[in-house]
C-alpha cells in the first residue's frame, strides 16, 4: 500500500486550499483506514473555507461526504472487512455519556467532533474514521453515492422534523434539496421549489424532478404550504417562508450556518406556526435513511471534479453554478 498520499489542505480560512503530499494516516484502535473513492463538496465545506464556522482544527483536510473502501482495520474493529465499501458522514465522534448522547440526541453532544472540521476528512486519497460512525454502502458509482452522506442525510432529517406535510416548500434547490425532493415525491407529497430570483436553470431542474411549482424566493407559491425546508444560508428566507406556511405549519432551517434572521411581525408566526433548526445527524438517521434507499429509487445529479480541482468546485458552489452536487474523485470507484 502507498505510504504517501495527496490531499487538499485548508491552512486557514479565506485562502485557497493547498494540494499537498502527506503520509498515509494510521488506523488506530477502533478505526478504519479508508481508500477514498469520492467525496462530496458540501456547502458546509464552503462555510469552513470562508471562515464562517467557529474553531476549526487547522490545518485540516475538509470533506465529510466520503465514499471509499476499507484498506486497514484498526484493532478491535468488528462488522467491517477489508475491501468493503463504506461511507463517512459529518458526525465523526461523540462522548456517549452526556445527557444528549444517552437520550438519543447524540447530534447535540457538546463534545462531538466532526469530519472535515475537527477530524481530517475526505479531500484526500486516504482518510481515517471511527468505525462506529461509518456506514456500509452498496457497490456502484462512488461519486453518485457521496452526496447521500450529508446532503441526503440532513435532508432526510429535515423532512422528518417537518412533520407530515402534504405541500412542502423547499428553499435553495441544490444538493440536499434535489435529494429530499425525490423522497417527498415518492411519499406522495407535493413540493414547491424556491430558487434565487431569475435562476431559470434551477427552476427547470426542480420541475424536471416533479415540482408542483418552481419560482424565485421573492415569489408566492400558488397555494399555502404545510411546511418549508430552508437549505439556502439566507436568514431573510425564514420570515418569507413563514408568510407562505399555513396555520400549524413548520419552517425548518437545515443549514449549519445562516445569516441573521431579520425582525418580522408576530402575526406571521401566530396560528401555531413554528421555526426550528436541524443540527447535524445521528447514526440512527443514517441507518433509517439507507434502509429507505434500499426500497425506493433516488438519483443524484452530480458534477465531477478531480481532487486537485477542489478550489474550483468550491468556487462554483459559491457562485451557484452547480446543478445538484459537486463531487471530488480520486480515480477509484468510477
């Protein structure tokens, strides 16, 4: 096996990632050494690179939508085998002892560590992950699977926390939205897509996936919504969505970072409407989500980039010029 690897390293926020050669990491007790096949480029990676997330471990290798093959089993690892396809998500470690962990809310653990943030991630040829937080994945196109590890998982959690909406608004039609839209459609829910004003391409993309309506975020849908999911990091969308949500409805903010929410009239919230955030994910979310995907068909629309093109992928994501999800590939799993 190789002793050295290529990786894209973030030295500090605000400057481009740097292509470096590093030693291949060692799998410690309870860990997997994974030969990375593909890693999705998430908006959270963009927030990290732009300095919008607090206290990252620097320098760090970003990336938390990792698909690869087990190269080495660390001591004490059970349930995985060398050569097996696995996925590594955002949640990389929790204490297992705090009141959140013991009550099934490990996503809120105050000591949690996250892949590509406090733990080196998947913008590399190899990565190490705690085996307890990895998921077994099917064979197939690794790049197509990568967005499921965060965009898919956070969309799934957001949809479940929205209750049982028949009419669902989706604000920001990118990686997470195009996956959750397919889940909603197959569950018999009508979804309404809100994009940047004038983004005809994104609106056509949403309509092609079965949207009942698609328009700008400054427009009103043809009828009231039971719930709205906000994936765009724009706080002003919260009161806008509230105005379109019917009584008893919920607005779910599904991003890890969002600009400030402006003041709005209490009347827009009254009628037992609610606003809630989605924080991270639990391993139970992952188990349920991948069990669901074994029963239904979800297609990820992806744009592939070589590992060394990570800065280009981030730039295109920042400018809104990615349809679906951007994915870095290492040449394996294609």
